[in-house]
């Protein structure tokens, strides 16, 4: 708990200390966290951290807390540093997390796609992450999640042309391979290097265009329609609750 007060004090030596609460929660995927805050007579910052943060060193947790504080306050305080030695520690910690994460999900057709693409375009250099199907989504074709070392691919690709699946897989593998680049204030996910490697995919422009067309006209399997409708409602409600809350979105790459 002391680390949270220190985190604040080092960023704001002159500012009044808010009420700070730290909770460890089961609600999150591994190493996720968020903060909710209230400004009032006495400001309140409520941090929720996934359970596995408990056993992590305080200096790394301090970096996590400072990263979230910087997100909250950076608009209000323009001279607030964008990074500290602790946020650097924390960023390095997250970059190496994938090594300690247990691999439990390996959807066979995704594993095949991963191995094809890893061999052809990445010299077999990328360690296999968890691989699973996501929701039926046309907007999010794939994601790579750092904390859980998981590539998820939209379920629309389940029985799709192999090339379409592979081009999405290639994009997500690049996220895992290149991680993120920090440039003091901005984090680049799709850097120039990323885009140029992405175009290394055989007949990239053509396959990408065909894949976009495929997804545009692809119909949802009938049995799933109802599920999606109820899921969408849930999503809307969740968005309402998300006001004044910052999560570690940067760990999730689309
Ligand atoms: Zn991306």
C-alpha cells in the first residue's frame, strides 16, 4: 500500500494526497488493472489490480500505479512527466510477461495458421502464444493481448479461406513480435517497421482486399444471432460504467 502513496507523492510533491484504495480482484485477466477516480473535497483514487499483482515487487507496482495516474492527470497537468524510472520498470515487466504465462489455449486450426505464418514470414522466431477464437466481430478481426499472451481471431474466419485467416494471423504475430515502441509520450503500435513487415505477406494488397470483402458480406451463423444481440446490450451497459475509468488498454492490440 505504501507504494501507492509514494507513486503519487513522487509525481505530485506539492499536491494534497488523495484517498487511495488498492484492491486485488478476480474479475481481471492476468496482470490487468484499472483505476476509478472521483474529484471532490477529498479526491479519491480506487485501483483494482488482478490477483497476480499481489506477488509482484512493489517498485513494479509503483510503476503500474504511476502509469494509471499519468493517464488520469496528464491533460490537467501539462508538465507532468510522461514516464518515470518506475513506469519504465513496469513497461519492461509487461514486455517479458509472455515468458512466464502458461499456454493453455491452442485451437487446432489457429495453431496450423500460426505455424504456417511463423515459418513463412517470421523465420519461426515467434514463440507460440495462446490461440483462440474471439467473438463474431467484423470490426475487430484479431487482437493480441500482452498480459495473457493470447492471439484471438474473429470467429468469422473459422471456415474461411486459409489466406484470409493467415493475413490476420500475420498482423497479430507482428504485434507479439514487435511489442510496443515507447517514444516518451506516445506508444506506437503500427510503426513504419510494422507496416512494412506486414506488407511482406505474399500478394498483400490483393489478399487484404479480398479478405476485407469477404468479411463485409459474411453472414452470421443463425444460431449465433441471438447471442450476439444480448452481448451487444451488455457491451452498451458496460460502456456507460466506463466513464471516469482508465484501463490498461495499451496491452490489447487490434
Ligand atoms: Zn494492429
